[in-house]
C-alpha cells in the first residue's frame, strides 16, 4: 500500500541534497510508514476484540430468544391449521394467529440481523465486475421498484476495473442502499446508479478506486440523523433495525473501502460506495502510467498550464457527474523540469 510521499526541494541549488541526506529521508519515510501501519493494525485488533465479545453475547441471546420463538410459531400454526373450514371467512382468531406468525418471523429476522453484525462473514473476496453486479441487483429489485412507483436508471462507465470483494456481499450492500432509497420515496421517484473510476491519490494510476453512486429523489435525510447514519441501531424507520447501513459499511471497510453519504432537504440523497481496484488491475494501470510517462518524458507543459501534454483539458474536479477518468498523470514531478531541483521519497509497503 502507498501511504504517502515525502517531497523536499531547494530551488536555489541543483542537486541540493547529498546521497546521505536522501538516505536519511528515505529512512524517515519508512519509519513513518511503519507507524501508520502499526496504528491501523492496532485499530483492527481493538475492533476484532470488541466483535469477538459482541459475537459471543449475540450467540447466547439468539439461542435464548429463538427457542421460545420457535415454540410460539409452531403453536400458532397448529391452532391456525386446526380450523374446521379453511374456506370460510377468516375469523378474528385466525387473523390474530396470522399476526403472531408474522411478528415471530420479523423478530427472527431482527435476531438474524444482529448476528450478521456481531459475527460478520469474511466471504470470498475475488476480482468482481462492478457493472455486472449493479445490473444484477436492479434486475432483482425491479418488481419492488415498480410496486413502489419508483423508476430506476443506470449510468455505468465503460471499462470499469474489477474490485476485490465477495460478490454476494457487494450484492447485499447494493440491495440495502437501493431499498433504503425506494423506502424513502413514499410517493414514488427515481433511483439512479452510476459507476466510475477515480484517482484520489494525486500520484497517477497507483491508487485507483471504483465508485458506485446510488442517488434518489426523496425528501433527504436530516442533518442530525446524517452524522450518525452508520451507527448500529440508528434508524428513522418505524420497523427498521438500524443495522443495514452499519453492516454495509463494515463490508466496504473489510474490502479497504468506505461508504459516504450526502443529502439535501427536498432534493434527495446520494450514497457513494468507494472500493479500491483489484491488485492485478491496479498493476496493469501502473504499467500503463509508466508507458505514458516514457512517451511524455522531456516534453515541456504549455505555458499557461491549461492543457495536459496530450492536449486535453483537465477535469473540473467537481465530482458531481460521472465521467471517464483522464489519462493517468506521470507522478509527483513535472517531466523535464523538477528532476534536477527536487527529490521525492515515496513510502510504500
């Protein structure tokens, strides 16, 4: 993983830093990388210990709750089936028995959601086609959208690289986000799914991410709820558990990604699933960037800096609309200009 870059320069002198000084800086950068990695490992260990304790408690609670629930459901179904004439008009007793069975099933689902959060499955991370998973999700939820008077559309970028994640877990994340969007639009609306590739590192193609955006035209989420949206058991639904988004965030984090959200009252809400490109795909992108650098080596940029070496205008960077990413940049130094006056020490592990 690339943690950062340490750049030093002295414009007054050419080759201002001696090899010994560069070596010292390289050692400093390596120590910083170790400190960052140790901090991440410490957080993961704390989270794992917390989940182990929570999982043990959840397993015990689930056992104690599900046993009586099973007896309640079986008894209600027995009394329901004991009616003499099933073709007759439903009696109040049968309606109450149906309610008992329905609520037992709902409570079982709540217990199952709690177990999923407390003891998450690691899954089977493999290089996954994001666009195919998005289309599969919408095909599955198409009938549900139609029943809620919600239309959906997809704006999928071409040549989106694969991400390393369990296919079914990514499917689960998208289902949670789309269902939340549908349920938020009580009078109907539109759900839009977009995909694109982003490079947020500023270092060329070495740190690409794939973004999946799920947008709705609902009423939006209040700011007081927005800041706690991914906290377990926080929900605005009357019959929700508040675990769907927490589980989705955990799945994304396990794949070294994250989920963010933005919302405006009366306009709608957008969830962004950000996942790193699969390693083998990233290596291919790095090779392409190196080839691009070799082609542009020695070419001076335009005087006004308004165009890239290949003549295309730079991105506006607003990130609001999906767009194909620009060609990978060459790195941290401008070719042909800073090689003699600056030295950069990259820190990677």
